[in-house]
């Protein structure tokens, strides 16, 4: 078995890094996601490199070859090489000496199989020689990859006890690459240890959840997590039919050729409740941007406004997400098309215009401006002369109501 040839293997930046790390003529090896993805025929995103050289030696060699070396994870033995603007993570072979479910203490090693053994799934523990493209498979990763089976290396329960994040990784990798049922032993172990997820940092959990929700179709995996109590410790608020909610959203995304978005998908599985969403976002330490988006989506869910009205109120992207969450079939198509290349307009009337029309500066100006805006939005953003007509009408009303003492 060989890694299929691909242009990235001949990238001069990559070749320079490989050359700098040769030991007795032997190049370092490509490992993990890059090997797996290349074998599956999908685009390789990041290239991780494994080497028996210790990190100091890696740094020394890179610098001697005039390649920038950044000690990104020196405790774990990772040095990032930056060559011609491209980055490569270079990790020294290692073994875990002790683990507590949250972090591992590691020791450097020189044995490839030992390094493979501390990785999570067999499909993530494949190595490749970057020059001969020979594959090294110590735990039947190739067979699992062909079967689209996500299986732990060794005993699932023990591997999850070492690192609880692997529970979430199981569902993510199954959602991404798996076919058929989730490995029964792995699922049972995940379910047994689910409550331990609470001990992990919120950021790590949220990051995994974001990655899970970003895969093409996470719906069945999310439902399986729900059915096996995986969310109970960190997202008990998740709706009971999350799998269906996601499946429906994904169908609409696919039908309208709109890229997945973790935020939109998260919104689909959270209760429609702004206060509740605020609470979840702060507990899960979500970014401010994501929190604001989720709250705005929750605030406008189920509203009958048009996509343009929504876009005016909360921006085009949130409006598009809401349309996908709330509308189906014809309405979905129509509403999406209506904002597709639509520039959100600005109210063509300003406070100064109202003063020029006879209103006295003060609260009445802001109030009237709001009334004008409401009417203008309700009439679907008419241009002149209608905007001025609305303004004149509202100013007249304000004056009549004696709002201009
Ligand atoms: P992705 O495309 O999602 O980045 P990846 O396989 O590169 O997939 P990473 O999370 O980037 O996944 O990790 C790189 C490699 O490190 C994995 O392929 C796996 O071998 C190993 N690894 C990562 N996290 C763990 C973990 N929690 N336990 C054991 N091994 C892990
Ligand atoms: Mg990766």
C-alpha cells in the first residue's frame, strides 16, 4: 500500500523540511490526518510530521536549514516549522507515561509503533514515508479505513479513561468518516464515562462540539450522543429531537447549496430562549461573536418577518441562518434569493431632516425617526419619494399629538 502521489508531496517547502530532518538517510514520516485524508482521496489540510529526533535537535536542524522553528507545544514535543509561509507541525515520537483523563505526561521515544499506540483511532495512526510513499500501519488502520470503521487502538474503555476528550472525538470522527453503526464497544465506553466530560475545560469541549457540528452530516452522531447521555454533563439543554432538527436543517442547506455553519447548527439544537442561550454561551465559554449570533437567532426564531426585514435588523448572515432554520421549500428558496445579492439599505431620513421639517430637537426626534423606520421597513424599504412621504406623515402626526411643545 502506498500513499497516492499528490502535488503537496513535492512542495519545495515540504521537501526542505523533510530533508532537514533526515536520520541515517531516512526521512521523517507523515502521520495522522494527512495520511488518512490522502488515502480517502480528500484534500489534505495540514501535514503533521513525526520524527525520532528530539525537539531541540529538530529546532537546531531547521534553523541550520534556514527554516523558522516555533516551539508551539514543546512540552508535547511539537515544533512548528514555517517554510515559505507554509507551516508543518513536527512532533517527536513519544509514549504516554501517565494520564489522568485530562492531560498526559509524555516521554520521548524512538519507536514508531509506540508512538502509534498512544494515538486515538486506528485510522489516525497511519504513517507514510514522504519519498517512497510507503505506508506503515501498526494497528490495522488501513482495514478500518476501508471499512469506514472508527475504532480505538486497544481497549476502548481504557483509552477513554486516559483522555475523556476522546469521547467527543469518537462521535466527530464517526460523523466524518464512519459508515453504519458506531463501534459497540466504543459507544458503551463513551456512555459509561460521559459524566467525566465535566472535568475537561469548557473551551476544549466547545471546540470539539464546533468541529463536530461542522462536518457534512453530524445529525445521526448527535442523536446517538443524546441517546447515550453524552450531552447530559455539558449541554443538558439540548432539544430532545436534536437529530431531526439537524437533519432538517442540513437538508435545507444542501438544497440551497449553503455551506455548513457550526453556529447555525448549534442554534438548531438549542431551545428558542434568549436568556437560556445567554446562559449556555457563557457557561460553554463561546466566543462573543457566536454568543451574539445565537442570541439574535433565538430572539427572531419563528418570526414571520421577511428575510430582508431580518437582514435589516440582524445582518444578512444571521438572516440567512434564520431563513434556513425556519422556512421550508418555496418560501425558503424565495426568501434566500431575496437577500442573495441585496445591499441592506439605510433609512434615507436623518434626525436633522425632521428638525428641518419643524420638529424641535429632543426625544421627539428619536421617537419619530423610529416610527418612520418602522413604517419604511414594513413597506419593504421604499425609495424616494415614498421615504420622504412617510417622514412628512410622521412629522405631521407628531406635531398633531403636541409632541413639539
Ligand atoms: P483533523 O483533520 O480534524 O485535524 P487529525 O487527525 O489531524 O484530524 P488532530 O486533532 O489534528 O486530528 O490530531 C492529529 C493527530 O494526533 C490525530 O490524527 C491523532 O493521531 C492524534 N491525536 C489527536 N488528539 C488525540 C487524542 N485526544 N488522543 C490520542 N491521539 C490524539
Ligand atoms: Mg489535524
